[in-house]
C-alpha cells in the first residue's frame, strides 16, 4: 500500500519575516560550516533554511542541525516571563517525522539534538560529529537562527558560543527581537565585529566582518 504524506502542511511556521532566514542562508553560501536553528518547534524555520540550502546547492556540503528540548518544560519567553507553552514531546515527534521525510526527499543531511542549548554547548564544544560515508567533526557555523530563549542573559551565552565558531561572512538571525532588550544584544554583537544588515518586525540579521 502506498502512503501519501503531505510534508509541506506538517511543517508550519509560528513567527514572521522568514524571508530574512532565506536571505541569510544565501548570503552565507561561501562560508564554511553547519547551519543551525535553536528552537525547532514545529519546523517552519528549519524548512525555510533547508529550502534555501537546496536552492543554492549548499545542501551538498552543509548539514543542517537543530536544537530543542521540547518536553513541556518551563520556557523563558521574555526577560520578565517564564511559562509553559505547548512545546511537548508530541509536538517533537510530529515535527521530526515530517522533518526527516522532508529532508530525505531533498537529500539534505539533517541532525536533531533533543536538549537545551546549554547542554548542547557542554557536549559539543569540540564539534559535531557528522557521519556520511566517513566521519567529520565540524566545529564551525555559517548560519545560526536564534529562536530559543528570548531573554538577554541566555542569548548572550548563545552568542559567545557561536561567535568563537564562525568566520567572516557568517550570518546570525535573531527572532522575536521585541520580546527582550535586543538593543543590548545589538551593542554586544557590534563590539564583537558583527554588522547589522537587515531589520524587520520580528527578525534582525547580522553578518560577521
């Protein structure tokens, strides 16, 4: 029996300005390293990243990774508010089922890490092992979408980790910039050699000098 799966409908987006992601992946085409999304949720952001990788033939050399704990744990939505949303393990299972089908059809190497960003940083500080005919340990990132905690302190921790693992031309995109004092993040990035090149209602994008 042949089963038809509508993958497109099962990777919905829950934010806005996703064109900023696609543009950022394209701008980082010549930069070595993984693409990464912190906060997979329902998969809509990673779908846009994956589509952009395929459109620019980067999927032939660049794996895409995503990091998200799910588990319906407390989530820092803003600097002032921590709450539980609907990021359950059921959401994880539904998303991953469709994500891997979507990537398989497009020949994209996708890896998911079911953990908090801080746990990922501790365990993969020396790089991410990628297995495809041979083993590669990759410790550079060409593009990162920051869509996990939306508060200054955890975002600063994320920046510190990824900054050390990027090269000139790498792209950072931050989601939900109105949920916290992104001005503080903007000042930090500029002091570290990142240029703000694109703003939108929900997402701001930076390129490393």
